[in-house]
C-alpha cells in the first residue's frame, strides 16, 4: 500500500512539474509571438509614415484615407529639385541672389513615386499598406487634418492598430495585456509623425 501511495505521489509530482514547465514555456512563447507581431505591425506603420510624408510634400496635407494614399503611391509623381553649381562664399546665405545672377541653377523634375519609395518591394508594400498584419484583413484606422499649435496651423495625421486585432488568435486572457491599447503613428492632437512605441 505504501508503494502505491509513493507511486501516485511521484506521478502527481511529475504531472505538476510538467504543468508548471508547460505554463512557463507557453508564457515565453506568447511573449515572443507578441514581440514578433509588434515588430511586423511597426514596420508597416513606418511604411504608412513614409507614404504620408511623401504625400504631404506633393499635396501640402496628409491623406485622410488609404484609397487616397494608394492612388497617390501608384499614380503620382514626386518633385525632385537638383542643385547645379555652388554658392560662392561671398553669397553664403543668399541663394536667391546667386540664382538671380545665374551662378547656380535649379533643375526641377518629376519622377513617379514608385521609382523613389519602397523600391525593393513596391507592389507588395502598397497592396498591403492599409491592412493590420495578423488581423485577418482589418484596416488600420486613419485620419488627417489640421491643428493649431502655438498660434500656428499644423497638418497632422494618425494611423493606429488596436491590440485586439494585432494579437488576434493568441491566448492573451489573464496575461496582463491591456487589449484596449493600440500601436499608433502620428497624432491628431500633437504635431508629430512618431510612433507611440518610440
């Protein structure tokens, strides 16, 4: 009888040990998956930021929708100004004077956005730029407009992805993750193009 009890206790101890190990291993794997997913989403948000900055250089404001942004990326051009010649020391800080005197010239050309932005993988990046990775097809929320900061009007944009979409399919219950949070780039209240992870 004593042997049976010892065997039962040994099996129970081994089972408890396995359960503890499995729980720790699962938590480590979850943390790694969360980190990996965040990195992928941040990379895509950085692509949105690059696209928005290029859009503003041409249009004078940020895109309010992904349809607008994609149309720009696929069909529009960037204006490139090449400097020809050098401003002499005697005219430093007086570039307009050097231009008027013909010492320097500026050559303005238009080049398609696709030849300048996302050169490595343009079509793939643009086709997916509006979709939150791992969400099953949910779009980022996007907004753009104008705010007043220090009596100056400033163009702003904000793009965000809620954690509930980024971590879709993961067992995040009781893991201390606030699913109401989001990864966001830009702001509708501050003149910034940074992400909230910086």
